[in-house]
């Protein structure tokens, strides 16, 4: 039986899916109207009086003044160009040394230009040739750039999760590290970490990439499992199919066979990352191979792996240490 | 490590859905812009368009009894922060991020002890089975539970889920297929022959 009915309700109904639909229908969404808060607390108001408008304007002015004062007192974060080669441009105009890159501006380099940026005391970023990027946020608690094309090299001293790079395939979230990040014209991003850890995230997928490892991300899919770059070429090619060949289950299964055969003890990290990416029926042989490379800790069984259970104790055996999560844990970036 | 790290879902603006039609983008974006300008009807329309998606996502993470209140919370947060949404076309992903954050917050905060929670012993058999099926969905890996909740509870089709969540149709199909397989195993049902 195919899964057309599960997919879009077409084809022969699957009796079990139908039964679940019937059972679970009782939990369905039934609240068609939004209950607006009282007008005083809602930003959506109607026909405010002139007096209220003046009061609101005064309040806004005071608030803005307060914010500016606070920024002066606490130190605003600025992106300053500290080095230039060739003719990089900001919003179409030639960029110069000591110029500030502001939120919303687009920075571009051509084939012969490069830029070096200093982010106050939070880090440095080098922008390579043929790159295009935008500054999205620049506050003490959140730095965010969007890398549309090209390569950047970042050395970040900011606390974990303060420095984010948005690429077409994933967010690269710094956890105290140095790395290079490249986005190809096709939107594929390739991350290589030299110091510390980088957390790659998109939708449901997450990859923590340690020093010495790399990971690709693809638009619409997200990050693949990280790998150490000294893995065999065959291993890396097969891993690409396992990571991103979502359309062909058989090809992915065959590729997994190559990955398992070529895996070295150092590649245990990659294999652990694959449990959430392979088909459930492949988890057993993934467990078997990994158990040979890195014996599982007490309490982690083959059945745990097949069931998709938490394998955290196995991660701890890798000896890679734990990435710093910062004083306050993962960032509280405002939506 | 990876498995236990808190998920960072607090992204300002999630990547735009690759498979959302430009017409939908345009309509959603126009509603966002109108709502920003004080148009209550426009925000109400956004609520109607996305309420089901938020409800389904919430239901994948929190007890059913809490879902309606949390859906309302999500839209209240969105209402308050609408001005911070830089790209109106990214509304769907942004709203999803708020919903997941709110679900995470729910689990972080202290809740009434078990004796104050609903007692399950008095449920009729149908209710009991439905609760068991929902609990089984909620116990699935994260990648599968939201898509299955949207499909089996909210009645959205795979293409609708892809359009609303920003996942590719292929990813949604894979999630549905694998999630359903795991769900059958958890509920003690045998998978149909493929």
C-alpha cells in the first residue's frame, strides 16, 4: 500500500489512518475568532484622540531618549571596517576603512576585493571575494548577519549564541569559536570549524559542529550530519547522499552501507548524528557499527537506538567535551 | 549534547517557506502590513489563516487542555511584536518560532502537581483511545510529531503542511511516512505492506 492517502487524502483510504483521524478529530482546532486584548493594551487601536496621540508621542520620545542614553551608557555594538582590499561596496557605494556597517545595509565584494570587520570587542569577521551579506542585528545580546553568497571567516569572542549567521540552509550559531562559512551560488552552505563549536539549526534539524569538523546545509532541508574532513572521499560522498538524498530511500540506504564500511573511530561522531536522519529500519545496523567503533555505555541498548530514544550517554563517551551554552543558556532572541 | 541541548527556536525571522506560492506570500504580507497599521480585521484574518497550524504544532508539544490558551498566547505575542517582524513575507515561520518557544516555555515553568491535573480514570473507552493516540504522537521524535498532528488531528494535507510550515513537500512526505510507521509501532499496529 502506498501512502497517498496519508499524504493528501487521495487514493485508497488507509483504514488505520482513517481510524486515527476519527479518534483524533476531537482535538481539532475549533476557535475561529481571536480575542483581542482590551484596547488599552493592544497595539491595534481605533481612532485615538488627539490628546492621546500627543501623550503617546511624548512617551515614545522619552522612551527613545532613554534607549539612546542607555546605549551610550552601556556601549553600543558597531561593525567597523578595519581593513579593505580592492573596492568593496556598502549599499552600492565604495566602502572605506573606519566606516561603520549599519543595520540593513548590504556589503558586497567583487572578485578582487576583501573586507575585514571588527565587531567591537565581540569578534572579527573577514569577508572574502565575491561575497554578499547584510547586517540584520547589532546589539550587545544579538549579532545577526545574513550571508547570501561568498565566504566569511569569523573569530568570535562573544558569549555563546550571541553571534548568528543566517544562510539559505541554516542558522549558524556561534558557541565561542572560529570558523569559515561559505555559501555557494546555489545556496548550499559549508561550515568548517577550527576552534570551539558551532550550532547549525533549521526547522527540526540541528547539528553541533566541533572543531576540526565540517557540515553542509541545504535550502529547504537544513544541516546535514557533521563530518571530520580527514574522512575518506568515499565516506563524504556517501554521507552527502544520506544527508540530502531524501527523495530516494534505497539510494540513501545503499549510501549508508558505504558510510558504515568506511567509518573510522573518529567518525563515531558522524554516526551518532545519523540516528535522527536515517530510516528507522537502518538504525539497527547503524548501532551495530557504532558499537564496534565506540562501545555503548551501560543502559544504551540496540533497542533504544532502533526506537529513536535519547542516546545522550553515548555522546558523553566521545570525549569531545561539551560546548559552552553561555551564562543564560540558549539565546533569547526576540521573535 | 545534541540530543539534550535545548532547541534554539527563538529566531527573529525563520527562513521563508520555499514552497509557499507568491500569491499566498503576497496576501499574508499584505495582511501583516495592514495589521501593523492598526487593522484589527487583518489580524483576525491572519488568526483564521494560521490558527489551525499553531494549534496543531502546540498539540504536538503540550497537553490538550492547555492548547487553546497557548494558541491565544502565541497570537497575543505576535500582535505585540508585529512591528519587529522585518520581512512580512516571513510571517509564517516567525509565528511558528513563537509557537515553539511558547511550548518550550510551558515545559520550563512549574505546573500544578499531579493531583490537581485531570484524572484519566473516568474517561470513556473512545476518549481513552484518543488520548492514548495523542500521547503516542507526542512521544514521537520532534521531526514527526508536528507533521502528524497537523495531518491526523487538524486534517491538513501534506501539501498544505508544506506550504504553511516552510518544509519542502518531500520532507513533509518523509516525516509523515516515517512518523506514521513509528506511530503504528507504538500503538501496536502492524504496518501495511509497501
